[in-house]
C-alpha cells in the first residue's frame, strides 16, 4: 500500500502529493502542522487525534507511529529480504556502512545513520526500500523495548551486537536496562537466525542461541589480533574461521572500530560474500566519527559527532598510540541522567594519560570532571583557539570530542580556519 507516495513527518519538507504523518514528539506535536502540510500540497495527513482540516484529506489511525511501523512491515513482508540487524552502543553506522558497501547497492538496502529509530527506520523503508535482496539495518536504542519494536518491522536473519556500553544511560534508566534492551536483537531474530556477538562474558552468559558467532579484540571466533599505526595508516591483522588476513587501512582506525571490522568479516562469511580488501582498506570514516587528518603538521582527531565513556576510551588510547604529544579538547557527555557526575569523573581519569586537556564548558555536565591535566576551561571558542595556537607545536595530536549537543565541530572549525 501507499507505494506511490512519499511519506513526510516534517511539514517544512512537504512536497506536493506526499503523505504527511503527524507525530507527537517531545518538543512539538505534528498535529499542529497538518493544515500547513495540506496547504503546501500534501495529499493526505495521517492523524491520531481530531484536527481542524477537510475530512477527505485525513487518514485517522489509533497511533501514527504504529501506522508507520505497520506500513514498513508490509513493505518488507512483500519482498522477504534477508535482514542483517545491527545494534550496539558504539559503531553501528560504520559497521552497517561497511556491510552495505561490501554487499553492494544493487543487492542491499540500508537505512541512513540518523534513521535508526522507530520513526526513522520505517520512514526510510517506506520511502526508499524497493525490494533489494538484503537489508542492512542499524537499530538504535534509547530505552528498553526499542530494539524489539524495530525487530518487529524487520526480523533479523543475522543479529549483530557490537557492544553494550553506557551511552544514553540516563534515558535508558540503568546499565542493566541497556544490556537487557540490546539483547533483544538476539532474542527477536528469526528462529533459524545467527547471532554475531562481541566476546564479552557479561553478554555471552545471557545468550542461549545455538547459532552463535563471536568476535573481539584478541578473543572470539573472529579476532582483531593486533594493530599499529604508520603515519596516517593503520595496519591490522585478523584471524577468521579460515585464515589470517591483514589490512592496511588508508586512515587511522581506533581499536573499537577495528574490532567492529571483525564483526563485518563474520557477517560476510555467513552470507558467503568475499570481503573486498580494497573497499575495506579505503573506507573513509564518516565526518565527525573519529576522522583523523593532518592540518599544518598537527594530527587532528575529529570525533565531534558524539561521545560516550567507551568511545572516549578508545579515542584516547589511539591518541597515546600515535606516540605524539597529545591534547584533548573535550565537552559534556549528554543523556547520562543520574549517572552524569560519575560519568564525568570517570572521563577525568581516562584523560589523565594525555598531555593537556582543554575543557569547552558550553554545557554544564562537564563541570563534574576533574583531571590533573586540565590546562584551560572556558565556553569561549576564541579563547580555546588562541590558546591552542600558542600551545600546539608541529607533530602534536589533538582530539576534539563531546556529545552532539555540545557542537564541538564549531570549535574545530574555528581552529582550522585561517592562518595560524
Ligand atoms: P554509532 O552509529 O553507533 O553512533 P559510529 O559508527 O557513528 O557509531 O561511531 C561513533 C563513535 O563510536 C566514534 O567515536 C567511534 O570511534 C566510536 N566507536 C566505534 N566502535 C566502537 C567500539 N567498538 N568501542 C568503542 N567506541 C567505538
């Protein structure tokens, strides 16, 4: 149903002839924009409560989110694709992207990184999935139950659980809720499905499925055995079920990302697709997600897109492993709720092994962070930039990292701007 329509949930993005779906969000309620959407040319509006608009333009349902989910589910039922579901606290987008590109766009559909929720995932399927044989879908979890709902739309044949960390733990409520919630990707897969899971005791002891493949750093069926950096390249060796392979990545990858590649190799083996060495080695990390480059002889790690304790840990590990004088410009880790102070205290400890920490305190959570390496704390971007220009020498390395809401990319952009 509705094959010929484009679905839109933001009235500013309405195009003539589309269907506008009114969703009640945290900040606003789509029902307030139904008239606007119809006046801009939407053919129908899907609503779950009365609105003042011509009846013939309205499709009334109990829940507009369920409507999206059911429509996406119907689309998938029609084609019965092979579903690879990917979740984890860190690394979903990169892992999914590598699997997607390895299978190839003729055969595979994948959801864009920010379309991984109970609204985004169905929207991307309804608007763009046209029957490709494979679906590589990243599934995000904010709270317990989210993953189960996403698996109801597209029940995985292969379920990939990358890791279980502390990201969004304020929203999920507890670390236990994060673990339970993420394990749903394994519990909800097809009866003859296979789980590809990080070799972590805390997780493995909860999994009873017979068809299980593990991966990890120096452990598991598929292992990252070792890695080192050579200028802006990463050389890494993997043990798979059949062989030992070495990759020479054309960029710097951190140990977390390198471990995810072991999961990619496991998935490709399961679906009998030979990994393209060229593709994997040349894959370029997505902007803001641990992208390392040289700027005027200084190594910059752009990790502005998001932050959690685990991703900070691997980022700082890389900073040290690069063997340079290392600095970190850091900001708050958001969505930590009652754990916020604890998280930032732990962050302070992680940053002890750098040579200098610059705190961008535009958001308040970072106030709880104490680190003996702190050399500046301000919410003034100009001050940070002029301090860096005085302090940083050629061959130094700087990490820029914070949660999305901090907008650390503005600090980085200012630093990169103009002459030093
Ligand atoms: P997601 O889609 O889950 O947010 P991304 O692929 O966008 O993941 O990567 C986000 C961040 O997570 C980056 O900082 C990256 O370096 C980090 N990361 C990726 N994999 C891991 C891992 N296994 N452990 C810790 N951090 C990781």
